[in-house]
C-alpha cells in the first residue's frame, strides 16, 4: 500500500516541516484572541528585512524573551529591560524593533480598554465577504497591500504603533485570517 499523497500547499512554505505546519495549522486561520494578534504584530515588526522562517525558528525564544508578548508587562519595560533582552538567545538584535515592541505594548494598553477591544478594532478592518472574489491562482496573483491594509496601518500608526506599514499589515491580515489568500488548489483553500 502506498503512503497517502502529500497535500498541495501554497508554494511559499516550500517543504520545510516547520513552515508546512505553520501553513497548515496557523496561516489564514481566523484568530480573534487579542494577545495572539498583538504577538503577531510584534513578530511582523521583527520580521522586517528577514524571512518569515527565521522568525518561526526563533518564535519560542522570542516568546520567552518578550514575556509571552503580554502587553501590560512589555509596556512596563525599562531601558535596562530593553537593553538586557539584546543578550537573550534567539532574539533579533535590533534596538529599534525592540523599542517598537514596547511602544506598541504601551499603545495597546493606553488606547484599548482590554485585549478584546483591541481584537474588535483589528477585525473592523477585515474586508467584507465577497462571494464573487476569485481565489488567487498563483503567487503572482497575490497583492502585497490592499486598501484595508493601508487603513489598518494608518490607524495603528495614529495610535502610536511603529514598524507596521501597509505591506506588513497585509501579511498580518493574511496570517491572522482577516483575508484568505490560500491559492487555488491548496488543501487549505476554503472556496
């Protein structure tokens, strides 16, 4: 008896087992947990200029180094805390990105009553369901930013967020399931 065939996936994840698990179990799955949304925004900021697989490989270390991406804890970090994290294993050693994570945590704690309110805010930028929308057939058919991602990035920046632009906002929206950009033929495509 032959083994079952490998599922067809979006080609961006290649054949790296960690990337395939991320694609199959996380990417594009609607996520409404405010802490998870905040973590992903932080990771998107850390990823700027790097490949996503680099972040995935370090994600466990990053969670430890950044107090589980708990906004109230990160908002209280001192200059010493931010300097000390540079010596932690697995951390992206970029002072500006580290400062942005703490600043973004302050923005969450100051601008939103709680993480549920933050989640509702994020999800208010999801595009309306469009049954006529055609699923992208190839990676070339994907866009890197949308009207919604430009609006989300602008609204976050207006609330004090850094290291978030329209392109990273769109990647965030794809990964957190606000938009479904699994390609035609991908076993995760829903329609």
